[in-house]
């Protein structure tokens, strides 16, 4: 019997401890990754929470098409030239009209002058308008006509459509809260309370409600819908509570030869229940691009929509696992290879065309097959509940 063939309880104990130590180390790495993720989420800058795709493509050596970039700059220059233009003439001061050579004061114009282009921001002007409606009376004395009045968003409105639209755009598109807008109006010399702006905002919501409802009617008719949901803090009595804002994005096909028009339908819900996707998409068929959240399961069953996984969500899972498992970088590199195909289609204005489909079949399918094979090969090397193990399971699912 060889030296290593006999039973030894100390050897068995050493092997058991070594296995436990290896497991403990992986669990500690998992905890460290989770802690880093939380620190990045709570204390990190927004740009540090997830590196943008464009940055990853640049690091991979993918740059924008020079011809496309040049054309974009030309378009931007042309847009600026379409701005309202005002010529401002600058005269030479009288005290400078002395020739240092001959001492003369008789100067003649030389050409049209030196031209300098300057873009300037003019402060917004809020004016008080007094609309006077003409009244006419027929000579017979039986009929009186009154000219149409000013356009109003709602009856007896004291603020014009442009004013109210500016309030909504500033809050929704520029993320300027109403109480800060009130301060801006007051600095401009227009006394304005937050409660007044809140009322105007709600009146605008009432006015555009038919458009909102029409968008939700169009979403179920779209073949490929992208969906996601995010939390929203809402004021409640004495505190705030968490609600949810659901987003449904897709392109509506036009009857003309014009490009398809992208639309977004938003749905506010107090819960994250799957009732919202059912309410919006119903029994429609097509594709639904979303994450793995189970709330979409009821609209992605046989006979309804087919779920298409979102690579952006997969990429985030591997980014979060990067500190605990360096091989997560390999997974992110696979995803960048897929993004390269999409970037090439974008630069060549081929998005959604048959050529774009051919590019995906020629390269993207190959990359995804390699990605799947790699995931299956490395999956046994990681704990199922660890960051990398969960990321692999998420991607394969």
C-alpha cells in the first residue's frame, strides 16, 4: 500500500477545511462586490454607476464614421444659420478718426466692413398682453359681432399657451422643479407662486390627455415594443411612498414613405404588478424587449408576445460582478462586439433595413453563439448565488 493510499482522518479534515476555505473566499468576494455596488449606487457619481456604451466602443477602437460626423457638423452649422439674424453695426468713434501719418480726419468707407459671427443669449421676455376684441353692430341694430379672442388652454386662463408649455417643458424635459421655476419668474420681475404653477401644470395635463390616451392605443399595434419600469417617489401624508412609472417604446409605421415615428407611452402605477403590461399590451402578438422581471410573464406566453432579452440589462449584471470576478470583463467584451454591429448600422444609416438584418446574421449571431458557449463553460466555476453566478444565470435565461 502506498504512502498516500491509507485512510487518514487528518487528511480528510484538511481537504474539507480547504474546500470550506475556497467557498468562504468566494462568498467574501461576493459580499465585497455587493458592498462596492451599494457604495457606487449611494455615493458614486451618476457617470460611475454604469460606463456608457459609447465609451466602451471607443476603448474597443470603434470610432464614429468620419463622413457621418462631418455631415452632422454641417447640419448643425446650417441649423444655426437658420436662426433669427440681426446685424449690429459698430462705428469708429470720432476721437479715433485721426490718421497717425498725416494727421487728417477725412476717412472713407473701405468695403462692407469686418464681419464677425457671434451667438448671443437674449433674456426671456414675459409680457402683459391686453387683447382688445373688436365689436361690430349691424346698422339694423339687430346683430352684434365680436372678434375671436386670444387662444387659451382652458376657460378663463390668465396665462397663455406658450407660457404654460414653457412651465411643463422646464419641469419634465429639463428637470426644473416648480418651486425653482417660481424663483426664476420672481427674478425676472413676475411674481409667481408654486401653487399657481402646480395648477397650470395640472391644466396642461388635462389638455393633453387625449394625446396620452392615443399613444396608449397605438402601443399595442406596434410589432416590437421595448418596455421597462422605474421607481418614482411620490408625496404621501407625512412621508413619501414608492410608485412605479412604466415605459413602452416603439416605432409606429406610417402610411407614407416617411420614416417610422418613434412613440413612448408612460403609465403610472402605485405597484409593480404585472397588471400594467396586461392593461397596455393585452393579448397582442409581436416582440417585447425587456429585462427578466416576472411582471412581463403574462404578456409573453405562447400565443402572445415573444420576449427578447435586453443586452443592456445583461451588461449591467456583469459590470456589477466585475470586482468579484475579473472574468466578467470577457462577458462585457462579447456584448461590445454586438454593439459594434449596431454602431456600424447607425453610422451607415441602415437601422431597421434588410442590410441591417444581414449584418446581424453575419456577425451578431456568431458572437451570441460564442457568448453562450463561454457562459456555459465558466458557469460551474462560480457560486450560483454569487454576483458572477447570478449574472451568468440571468444571461442564459
